[in-house]
């Protein structure tokens, strides 16, 4: 990378977040990274460089996030790039997932992202520079059977990112929504993926979907090292994209969804327009 920046990366003790942090440190970047377990994060990164600040943070706790951002500013003096990577998958029909686990999914996938942005923006706004990278999922553009709550959370991340980019453009802050497909990380393991523990026999399609995903672990097409490299390239682009799909599977699903939406909207055109007031002359 051409210039040194300070990065704030959430969910960094495993998966894509961990891969990104290792690449950043190798490139000589300053990195503050969060995990629910700072010791596990330190062990996973395995470095004694002064460029690395491991932070224990509960992203669903606004005060915990505020403290993590403040610690980053105290050590490095600024934040140039925020990567909201933390999250986990949740599978099951809506009636198979309790209110508690559903809200936990939104706490981590959505409210954690909002908390980080809320506390990082004042510093970026004063700098009149920065880049916020929100990791959504292709499920936030095109969801699959059996993952309704996960899709809902990732759709929320997609929507908030879209408008955030408009809101902060005048401050010189860039925003990118990254929507990965399936990458060879720990995402499909029990540490990152929650499946309903009260399955209902009637949902045969959902059981088949979950069984299919179970066979994918360790065989995913996406390479996390290549994904990390692409995200590092993003911040040096003069005009970085608002939407970035990662993986050929994500590209295929997104274009299929685009075609489905176009066909559906056009098929209902007359009904849609029938609700307009009619001007009588």
C-alpha cells in the first residue's frame, strides 16, 4: 500500500476479519481490532508490533464501542478506515427462531455496525476524510431459503450503507458495501453460525437448505486472502465503489436478483401506476 492509514476492524479474531488484520499489519498499517475476547484476538494475530491495538468490545453495547473508538484515537491519533466485519449467521424459519436469538442477530449484525459508525464519524467528519466499509453478504441482496432473519439483518446493513454514503459525501468520507459470497473461513462452523434448536418437521425445504450449507464448510469457492487484498485496494481508489460483490457466486446471485426484480416490477406496471391521482382537465 502506498500510504499508512489507521484501520479499525471489528470481529477480527477469526475469519475474514483476522485475515484482513494480518495482511494490514504485514503491509505496515496501524490496526485497532476488536473481539469479544481480547486474549483470543492477541493469540490469533500473534504479533508484538506497536502498530497493533487489540480491543475487547461488546459491539451491541454502545458505551463499550465508544471506549474502543476512544482507545484507538488515544493510541493512533486518528481513524482512517472502519471495517464493520463482525457478524454471524442464523438459520431457521421465523417461527423456529426465538425473539431472543433474533434480537441477538440484529444486535451484532446491525446495531453493532451502527454503534461503530456513530462513534467513528465525529473523528472522520473533523478530518474531512475516511472510508467506512460495511461487510454485508450476498444474502443482503439475494437471500436463500432458511435464512430469513440473517437476510433481514444483512438487508438492513445494505440499506443503511446506501443512505450513509449520501449523508457523509460532503465530508469527503467514502462508504462501501461489501457483499461476499461463500468464502473459506470459519463462517459455517458452530462458532459463527446459529441454527434453530427447535426445528419444525414441516419445513422440509429449510432442512434441505441447511444440509446443503453444512456440506460446503471447507469447500467454499472464495479465497479470504484475495478478499483482504481487494479491501486494502479499495481505500486507495480515487472513486471507490459503493457496492462491491466478492466472489463469482455473489456476482451470479446478484445479477439473477436484479433480473427477478426488473421482471416483477415491469409485470405489475399498470397496477402500480393505477394508484396515482388522475388529473382531469
